[in-house]
C-alpha cells in the first residue's frame, strides 16, 4: 500500500491546526501575564512630599511644645500630610500618648470641621495625620493629648491657603 500524498498533507494540516488551537490560548495568557508583570515593575513609586524643616505653627501644651510640619508655611485646602512633634524644654522628642488633631472654621451661621486620625510614627514623639480642610481661611487647630502622664489640649490659629 502506497501512501497517498494528499492524505499526508491533510493529516499534517489537521495536526498543525490542532496545535495552534491548543497553543493559542496558552500563548495569549502567557503574553497577558508578562505584560501585566512588566507594567507593574515599570510603574513609578508614589510621589514623595517634602516636609518643611521648620514648623509652620507651634503651641505650648503644659510642659511640651507641639510643632506642626507640612509641605510649606501653611496648610492647603486639599489634602495635607501634617506631622506633629512634641518636645520638652530641653528640645528632646517626648512621647505624648494618644493625640487627636481637629481643625475648625467658624463662619456666620456655620462651623466647618476637618478631623484627621493621628497615627504614631516609628520615632517616639512624632505623629502623622492627614487633613483636608476643603476651604481657605483662618482655621483653629485643636491638639489634644491623653496619656498616663498627661491630659491636656491647646488651640492655635492655622492659615489654610
């Protein structure tokens, strides 16, 4: 029995077609995974916000001085990262315990509030919060500390641009 060349071509064509049918989805999935992996590696990290070296506001709370640091000499109406430092009379950082930070804007017939959850940083005496006043003006900031050694609060004027 002789091999028929036309049947060999048909078998070769069917086998090739089957390989392509089975291999195409695998190649598409591998390509998609490679693209997503590469695009994740190529992403830029989040922007680093430079915090001012000197506080834009300070206030005495009992025997401590609280310094407020942000990206400039005032808060912005949009989101702000605010760093709060507590220092003693010798200028050393002091852990103040639990801290809360609140902004109030008093207007005729209305009061606006902006609260931020204050979190401890890895350095004792330094805290971080995010506030979003949403409106420029002369706000009043209230810092409250509560811990085993201290219970106090202080208010200070804060300019929001």
